[in-house]
């Protein structure tokens, strides 16, 4: 199972909005509404930010939102803040009943 | 509160095995799958597999089939991941991560499934493989 494709890096200024894409296939993202997103700060464990494409866990800011179209999922962060600077990973369920992650995207807040 | 506390860092020689523990508290251990994910230095996340703590049933990623064994001890609410025949490219931080168990029932027979998102994660265990 190949990793999902994410841009290596994205950047934005405080207050702006950014979108991180995550592209898979019809055997993973396109076939199921089981995409999740994780935020990881340096030397920390990942934190769940979005699950099942567009659902936010309790305690996660509503500045974070998720969506999906075809084989591509997206994470949008609005009103960028310095604390949002981190690595972001997408994940999807697959037709093999396994999970697959994206390669990760480094978000820089300028 | 929910906690997943992993065992400490390990240094192993190539060909050896390592067993990482993940002690849980604050929730019903058998009500959630435990997944294992690893992250090589400077690299992304890689899913290794999952265990149903209630039945002990496991599913492993193809990459690790034959080398990984996931077990649990329900009496102490702890999950384990053992990786054998270690190589230098197994050097990574290994995470345990919790996922809700749900059942799909049909005709009076129920099959367990794991939700496909992880919350929370353990703090990670660094395993270094070096001669």
C-alpha cells in the first residue's frame, strides 16, 4: 500500500488560511469516508485534529476543517496562528482493511 | 483521564528482538483497539497493525508480517508490540494509539471493528538498532 501524497511544505502568514491536500486512490480515500488528520509538534506524539473526513474532536479549534472530493482530502486551517506551526499527516482506511498515512506536510507560519 | 504510557528507550543489535509496552489507564481497556505506528528519524508515520484487546485478534501491515507480534494483558490493561529480526532501518519511535471498538451485528452474530482514527497516542518509545 503506497503512502498518500501530501505537499512537503506549506506556509502562510498569521490570520491567513491555508489548505493541505492529501491524494490517494479509489482504494483508500476515494472509497471510504475514513480520512483523519493529525498534528505533530517537534518531538511530540501526533494529535488527532479531524476524523471521518470532516469531524472535529472535542477541544480542537473550529479553525480546523476537513473535506474530501474524489480521491483527494483536504485540511484547511483558517486564522493561522503561530502555534499551528507543525507537521500534519493525513490517514485513510484502505480496501485491504489497513491504514495508510501521507508523507506529512510541514506548515510554517511566517 | 485517559493515558497511554509506553516503556523506555531501547538499544538493540541487528537480528535481536524488542518488546515495547503500552500501559493504559482511565478507560475500559477492552473497549478500544490498540494500534501501533512507527516513525523513523525525520520521516513520516507508518501503520504497523492493531490488536483487539478483548479477543486478542490481530491484523498486521504486510510490511511487518512474520516479524511483528502484538499481544495484550487485560489484567494490567497493557498492550505489547514485539518486533523481531531487527535491522538498522527499524530504528524509529514506536507509538501505541487507541481507537474505538465497535460491533457490526447481523443475524445475531456480531463482528468487532476498529474506528479508523487514533486518540490519544502514547508518548512514543525510541528503538535504536545499531551494532
